[in-house]
C-alpha cells in the first residue's frame, strides 16, 4: 500500500487548479479557430482579470465533481450525459453537436460519434484533471474515468486518447516527477499508431534530437498537421513541447501557448501537470497572485446553469480531496491518503496501462452496452444510427451469459408502423459466453420514417426475472433534391425543373455531393424541405470549401465567393452563417454550389440563434411535401 500524505495531496490538487487557471488565462485571449503559421511571442498575460477568464476547461469539471458527489464513484458515460443536458447551455463545436444527438435519444458512445465533425478536437482532453485528482497515483482509474467522459462527445475520435493520456500523466504525477517517465506512462494508455501518440512522440523525438522548441513545433506539424486550431493531436504535441522544454513554470506555459492553435487548452494542461508534480511551491506568486483564489465561470450569461460553484479554489480542492478518498476506497485501490507519506513499496510498473485499458481503444463507437443483470448485452448499430427508405439497415445484438448454465431466450423487435425486421424474432440458446444475433431492418415507404424513430428490443429469458427492454433509436435521413446545371438558373423558375432532380438521402449534416459533380467543375443546385412546427428565428450555416449561395423560401439569404476551410459547428465561422426566420410548416432551402478544381466538402447546420445555438431536434428533414414527393 502506497500512502500520499494529506498535506501533499491537498497541496498538489490545489496547485493543479492554480496552474490550470494560470495557463488558461495566458492562452485564452490568443485562441483562434484556425491554426496559424506564425507563432506567438507572449511571456505574460495578454489580458488580466481577477479570477482569470471564464473557461469551459475548468467549469465542466466542476459539473463532473457535482456528478461524482451526487451519483458516486461508479459514474459512467450515461450519467455524465444527463449533466450535459442539465447544466451546460453553450454549444461550442462538439458540445452542441453531441447534445443534439442526446436530445434525439442517442446514447453514448453513439452520441459522441454520429454527425460530429469535431470528435478529433480538444473538448475532452481539457477536462482530464478532475479524474486524475480523484485518482491520485492510480492512472488506470483516472484513464477509465476519462474514457467514460470523452465518449459522450468524442467517441471514435482522437480526443478520447488525448483525455486518457492527460488523465494518466496527471494521476501518475502525484507519485513521480520525472517528465520523460510521465510521458512514457501516458503513452502506454493510448494506441501507439494513433495520431495523438505520433504527435506526442514527435515532440519527444525533437527534444531528444536537440532541436530547439520552435523547431520542435514545426516537427509536430510536419507529422500531424491540421488547419483546425482545436485539432487534438497537434495540441497534445504542443503541450508536450511546453512540458519538456520549459525551464520553469512560467517558461513552460508560455512555450506551450506560443506554439499557437488551442492556446488556452495547452497552457492550462501544462500548468496543471506541473502543479501536480511539484505543488504550489513551483508556481511563482508572480503568476498566481494576480488571479486570486476566485473561480470565474460562464454562469453570468447562462452558459452554465444548475451549478453551485465553489466559492474559491480552496473549497474546490477540499471537495475534490474528499471525493478522492471515496474513489480510492470504492476501487479498493492500493493507494491511500493518510497523515504521513509511505512510499516504501511503490512499484512504478503499476503506473503503466493494464490490458483491460487497452481493450477500450478499439471498442466500436456505434455499440451501446447494457447490463441487464441476468445477462449483459451490446447493441451495435453497425456504422450509423440512420434509416433510409428502401435501404436495409443492419444491426447486431451481442448477449453475454456469465452463468454456468445455458439460458433459453426469445428476442422480439418492437418497431414503428411500416417497419420490417428480418427475422422478426429469435428463439436462441444462450450458452455460457457470447452469443451474437443479427437483424435486418427495412422501411420501404418514406412516410413511415420520422426524424426520430424509437423502438425496443425485448428479451424474454426462461426461468429468470424479466429484464428491461433495450432501446432502439434510428434517425431519419436528410432528404434532398439534387441536379447539376451547366448554367445559372433563375430561382423563381426552379420549381419547373424539380421533377428532373435526383432524390438523395444523406445520413447527417454532411452533403456528400462530389459524386453528383461527377468529379468535374460545375454548378449543383440542391433543394431541401424542412418542416418546422412553429414560426421561429434560426441560425443557418453552410460550411463549405467552395463558393455558394443560399435561399430560404425563395428569398436570398447569404453567399460566399471565396474558398474556406469547412468547420461545421452551430455558432459559425465568421463567414458562412446567417440568421433566418423559419415559418410554420414547410420551409424550402435552396443551395447553389459552384465547384472549381477541388472536390467539394459541404455541411448544412441549423440551430437557434445567439447566444446558445441549440440544435433544433423538432424539425423534419427526411420527407418531402406531398406536392413534391
């Protein structure tokens, strides 16, 4: 048993939050949405406010602490999903996209994977500290918490690895302060072939080769480049540069931030790791005193709700330390918190990833696991949770029988009207171990497809208590009329040619139009009919890499002539979005895409207006008005 002293534990947790606040305040004003070639050159706070700048990096972790206190140490992704909807109003990038998925009925990890362009971005690696601080000296526990956290809004993406890496490094830092060894431990928790690992190892390789930190930055970009500032692997590489090359606390957070990209995140993570490693003595008062002990959040404008914030970092630390003791006890950990430190039996090898952690790396982001008590089950949506008319949708049900005897079960599908399942039911013997059964779902007439379609899978196990039904949620496609034109068409005459258009069903916000351009330059017209149950304001974005024009109900809304880098979130990119007014009933969107030499990438997003930009889940986009379809 390893014992961390009460005094050291408190000091390291407190320094973690102080360090995070310093790094986030330094980098916050410099954050951009696209990465820039030029580096920054800041060595002090660009803006200085008492208490620091409100930052989702910290405040979401306050909500996770609330979840731990209310639900207990056994919380899972499904628990955290409820707190996303209860407490977080803003919808930055992946936050908004995954919350729309949750509101439509999708369950983690599908909520984090489906229709989420930002699943490789920084939304989850930035919130790893809470898991490390309640799992001091147990990176395996911290990494498992990080996994459950990250799959809610980043499943299937590099960001899951980023959060697992950070949580493991930070938890191990309670026991060791060797930088290279900590990085090695962290790398054991993520796949070596992942972009995240490549970025981190690139920074390490540059450091060992003797390259200076600016050259190391270019080396990371050379190996894992992305133009998106929030791309997780690049930022994990940049935080590693600050961590390795920093001569002291201030120098480390400044070098991380000066690399650019998601500057508040990299500076904050480096600051928190150094705080855990060395405690408050390593954070100069020059950096910490101007920020005071206050906690600043986005609650003032409603970005965060239903949360009683700690009064200061001291209260936050006390609550985290109390929870840390409960977590260690819950997992019967070989690490404890006591009056005096005891490290006589400390074995560094135990800090490295166990095999059960590695099994998480390749779990399908489209498979939802359920503990039905009598048996365990996993429902695999096999690629996406979308149903299209006339197209077979495969799903697979995996059932695990842990009993020493075989069980007899009958499996029935309860589906919406007009849906067909092949087979409609199964009589199956569940031998000890794993049994897999497959179903084909099909809907031939689009009138039987809603935007949100809910059913259940009923499993009746002979001679056993009844188990709960497994929810089945499939979303309707996005139906478009598409036709290519050699010349401009008068929008007022567009209805005359709709009969010649091709009906195309897309799976999500992405408009996969390149096949309809036939890989050549030209003009593509696209029409979508969206049913809105009431009149309301909205916010529409057409994020694309080609010039476009957009009309709503035959009125010109917006257009962009210059190529851009797509970044399809709800709130906008400064060029491709516009406020609209949706009428009650059917609304007609018309898009004109003008392809030049490059393949087209395009996405259409709809949300409520500022300040929150909520996804609108009551719209219908999978059907056409009767006069059209």
